[in-house]
């Protein structure tokens, strides 16, 4: 039997390329920004295991622990793409621009949609990211669709860029989209569609066509062929045909033998995957995302979603949500951390901020600290000190 052709994409200087969706080759995408220890450990492990043909290997970002390595069949990405193409009537007349790195699941999803429709796809490859350069290419290429993460959308809105008339859809995912940012983008003509998905499902499984105005949350609607399954203790799992096939156990030590662990052994049975988020199911196809389970914590006896409060504060200060972090100290009192780049905006007296944000008594901050977020390691992002 012929050996599988495996193409490794691992270095920033390397010419990353989209998968060949018709080929039996396998493409491996390893984030070059991972810590050297993790990146080299993953690459070494992948060279010791058999990688099936017609596959895609992706790594998680490693922001919430050691990076995970996922094995997908190419058909999983194409199944995901078909659902999006069908709902939004994409065709050969459309064109895409991809501002996401190719080791990001969203970039591969764009590629799969363009492949199915025979539409053009352009890459925005400037590193570091520049909103003005991206906007210029967006206008010049006259594309009809793209995908952004919330921080990229924030940069576009911050510079008051108006959406080009040809652009009909902007999928936004990868993190929670602040409601205030969503409204500002809409006012500038951006046809923003908040999405919900994860690496494990080969991109989005739902998109929001409506807003639940009382909660200011986006009413997500599952794509056709996807369903939720209720589990114990209020947990939910998603059932779909675009799930990963296995994860790589590359060991905690150099002596450990790397192996693929298939989804059934992970108890992800019958095509289901447990969600890492708390959701409120409205009906068979609609739901609200309340926040990640890890973002729910007890503060002075109250069970709260810290990310919702972070979104409120970032909206009040008009800064990206990733520059705001709430930490709960040993005395069960919260304090606020702001990225040190915000010092230039001036001081925010903690009493004034508590009042302007209308925070309940149990969430009033005892202090504000400035921190260099970029220098932090994964273990320093814990909620409780």
C-alpha cells in the first residue's frame, strides 16, 4: 500500500497553503506561535504515528492548557462547508478573503466553502495584522464574504471603516462578540453574522440571524443536520457529521509513546461532542450561549458569568474585551486587571468605574491593576489567585 503523502506546515516563514480537498494527501498545521516545548513535542510525536490519508491535522491554541492535536477527515470539513453554503446560497459568483492564519480552523473552513462552490479565495498575509491594509485589499478585491475574529472587527470599527458595497456576509467567531461592537459594526454597514463553533466541529455549527433583545445575546440557529443532546447535570452535546476523528496523546514525558485516541475512547460516542459552554436551548434549532463553563464562578455566594461583566466593562471603556480581565482574590472579592497598553487612556478611579458600569454590590472591584497580558503564561490566566 502506498505511503500517505503528509505535508507539514509549521513555520511562519514557510509558505502555508490550503489543503487539496480532492487529494488523498494529508495536511498538518501546527501553530508556529506555540511554545517551543509544545511545538517540538507535537511534531516529534506526529512523526512516530501513522497518519491516515485524506486527513487534516490541527492544533488548539493552547490558551487553556497544553495544546490538543485533532485529526479530521477531509470530508468532515466539507460536510461543515456544505451546511454553510446551503444556508447562505454561496455560489461561484462569490469570492472570499481570508485574514485568518492557515493553522486556524476558520481559515480551512473558508477554503472548503470556496472549493465546493468554485469561488475565488484571496489570502491576507500581512503579519502583524493591519486593519487598514486588510480594508484596502477587501475593497480592491471586491469580495463578497469573509470571516473575522472579534478583535479584527473591533479594529475595523475603531477606524470607522464602512463596509464595501459588494461584501454581503461577515462571519464573526473564535471568541465572544461584544453586543456593543456588533451594533457599531452594523451602523457602519457591516453585515455581521455572529457564529458559534469550535475546532472539534471543523468550524461553525450555528449562526445568529436574530438578537434576543432582553438579554442582548445572539439567538443562534443550528445548521441543518445538527442537533443537541441533553446530558446529565445540565450539560449538552452536539451531534453532527463534521467532528474530529481522534486526538493525539503525545505524552507527558519523552518516554511516553504517542498514540491516536479515537473519539469513542474519549466517550464522544455516536458522533457527539460535549460542549464547553453553558447554553440555553430555546427550541430544536435555536439557543443562546450563556458563556464558557470555566467563566462561571461563585463570587460572594453568587454564581456569575465573569465574561458578561468583562464585556460590560470593555464596552464602557471602549476597549477590546481581551484587554479586560476580572480576577477573584483569596478574600472572595473581585478586582480588575487591564492590559498595560490602556494606561495611555488615563486613570480609571475604581469607584467611578463601579458606578458607571452599574455593577451589583457583590461585583464591585476593590482595585484596578495594569498587567502586561502578552507576557503571561497559560498558568497565569487562572481566575482565582
